[in-house]
C-alpha cells in the first residue's frame, strides 16, 4: 500500500446502483458521474449566473482515484450552461436507499479543513417529513423520505448566508453508511481531510 495514496475505506462509495443514464440536470450530490473516461464523486451542485454565459450548473467533484484525477489533485468544478445541459445526458452511479445511510452537509474552512457538519439519516424520525401539527408547541415525526434533500438544502442555506461570514467556506453533501451520527461525522471528517491532503478518494 502506498504511503502517498493510502487505501480509502470510507463507505461513501458503498451500496450504489450500476451505471445509468440521466439528464445532466438530474445529477445530484452523492452521485458518481462518469466523464471523459474518468469517474468523479459529486460533492455539491449549485446554479450560478456567469457573465456572457447565463445560468450555469456547477458540479463540485473529486476524482475517485489518482488515475481519474488526471493531474487535478483537488476537488474542482465542472460547469455547463443550463440551456445546454438540458440537452445532455450523464452516466451516474447513485447511492441506493439504505436505512444506515447518513446524508451529511459538511463545512470546510478557508484552508479546506473540516469545520463542522449536520447529518440526516434515511428512514430516521424526521420532523421535516411529518405533517405539521396545528399546535405549534407540539412536534410530529415521520420516517425521513428526503435526507439527501435536507442536507442539500442545508448547504444551500449556508451558501446563501456566506457573505455574512468572516472567511470563505466550502460546502459538501456526502453520503456515508454508519450506525451512529458520531461514526458518520468521523467518516466525513476523514474524507474531507483526504480530499484536502491527497486530492482524490
């Protein structure tokens, strides 16, 4: 085993579908996207206006291996105009539903170091997925059906408020399999540190 690129053991790539074709605009955080003969984990998806280009879909990705990195040893952005992306397909491997899967919204500081995270577990008791009670003092819970969306929305809320932060942050949405929140958070911390120091999974 190489001391430069030690084996990656996180569950972020576990329990996935076979490669399938989807519309490019349907690519989501947590997917593994195939592009140019390489495979990349999608860390975040956002939409931004660009001068002279209009609205663009921006995928923040990280290579799955040193070979996939093709010399880019850090997470980077794949941008495509939305009007063009509507006409394009993408090959992805998506995480399969799993009651042990946590979708983690992670925050990295201005040096790319893990700073904190919020987690949402599939099928766990969830207040957001439950009917809203008439009594505001009461809370209803239901099995979570949208853990991925909750994490992605959390990242979006952080990005919308980033102008109020003193230093720029980076935000990832990561799926890991874990029995506890502590284990999921540890896995995400290790993954973020690997991407910071090695630049790929």
